[in-house]
């Protein structure tokens, strides 16, 4: 699938501007302290974007103008090394053509960090989100505007991490537990078979090799359990095991990052489904030749559950991201991603997705930050109905209290 000439011209012009500008200037929002000692940080982001292919279709494309408003409030209580956080936000979108696509999402989250001593640390996080799938994504993939309303769902996520060992010691050990629940709230004729729970446990052992680096071995066991089985369908329940080894290091003169490589086994309860056994990895390397410029290279590979078709997806991701601060107030961001997805099952579907993001951020002392961006996505597939390309151009204004 080829990018349109108009899109190429627009992206090249924007990229030229970014590279010759005298884009992320990072916003540090201010806060206020209540009488009870709670630090409250409110922000408000609003913006306008133009989407050239709102329904993610290969032909008969429909463009949309979208106005978005995202208020957020964070609350923080500090008690020595311990901290307690609460995050509440909403995200609303208004469309210029069809009110049925307007929505308001809700996000609620909390975080507790507790240090019982220099040897014992505990982090607990929880989130509850009421969300909507984008048109042409998820359950409506390849359907265009056939659905008469947005697909909505609820997502709940809980994580706990316990660490033993002083940060200054040669060795530490960490125990992890995760629980995730996803439930769709409409289109129940189809979506009831996609409700699931995921629980996992893990253990990681760390060994410090130098002052700024440490090696680790990680074991993780995940359990996927779906609420209902389709009539004459095959069970989608599976157990997933990963055993990875790697290294992480803090910033040195030029680099920082982490990588881990190992073995993944995804085994389905139903023997008629094809299981996965093979290499899995994650890597993220930062190179900072200048204090104000960072180039990041990242990649990952893993088997994951598909939403609609197939037994599992072998997903490989490769990308490069460049952040550059031109001044204290002006910064740019450029990111290129390539994703290869290979579906297993009885149809052998293969998807390839290329994406490009270009952004420019300008922070002001008067109200917050102005951000402009261009996103391009080009997806090809052996299933023609889900191929598409899209260009999104937007500008956002983030309002915040002045930082102290």
C-alpha cells in the first residue's frame, strides 16, 4: 500500500521544520498543598485533530475533525520514603460529523509505595478504566462504519511488587503479582466471548555487576481465562510461561537501557489449538551523545492472544525514537515503528504495520504547553479488508499551574 503524494509532501515539510527549528520540552506542572498535606496537581488538555481515515478502511475513506478535552487531577501524600497517589481523569471527544462517535472515558488509578526498612519495599497499583475502542480497531476491525455505535468496555488492573534486599547490596529479589479483568459492555452477542481474566505471578533475581548496572533472571507465569465459550468453539484458555535473562544499566556518559532474552511457552487447554514455544525478548537502549539529545532503539518479540481470530499472534516490534531539546522551552520528538504480526490457526494471516510520529512541543510560563504533531500509519495484511493508511494532524494545549 503506497502513501499518497499529498501525505508525503505534508510529512516531509513538517519533518524539515522540526529539523531546522532553533521537540520533548517537558512540562513540569505545578501543584498546591492542602492544609492536610496533600499535594494536588490539576491539568487540562484540549486539542483539535484531523483524521484522514476515521474508520481505518482501505477505500471509501472518511475524514473527521475531532475536538478532545482531557482534565486530570493527581493527589500525592508523602510520608518519608513512603508515598500514596491517586489519579482521576476523563477524556472526551467530539466529532464534526456524527454524534454517535462522541464519547467520555473515565480513568481512576491509585499507587502505594511502602518501605518497611532498607531491606523491604512494596509497591501496589490499581486502575479502573471505562473505555471505548477506536473505529476499525478491536471488535470492529475491518467493518468500517457498519457498527451503529462505539464498542465500550471496562478494564481493571491490579499489580503488587515486593522487593527484598538493600539497594546498595550486591543482590536483590523481587516478587510480582498481576490481575487484569476485561469486560465488554455492549455488542454482547459477540463480545461476551471476549471477556477474560489474566493473572500472573513472577520472580526476578538481580545481581549488581558494577556501580550502575545489574544482571537479572526473570520467571513469569500467566493464566488467561475466558468467561464463556462460543457454541462449537475451541477453548481460548491458556497458560503462558516466560524465562528471561538480561541486564539493565543506569545512565553512563552516553548510554542507558535494558535488555532481556529468553524462552516463552504458551500452552492452550484445548489441544486442537496450536501452542507456541520459542524465543522472546525485550530491549530498549538509549544513546545520548549530547545532554539535550537522546536516541532510543527498542525491540520486542512475544506470543500474544488475538482478539478475534487465530490461536496466538507472534508479534515482533522494532522502532527508533529521537528526543531533542532545542532550548529550555522547545523540543521535538520523532518516532518510527515497524510491527510484524503472524497469526496462527487455520488461515495464516500476516499483518505489517509501519507508523511515523513527528511532534513539536513548546512550554510556556503563562499556562503550560503547546504540542503539534503528525501521525502516519500504513497497515498491510494478507486479509485485504483490514488494510488501511491514515494521517492524523493535531494540536494540543495543556493548561497547568505554574511550577515552583
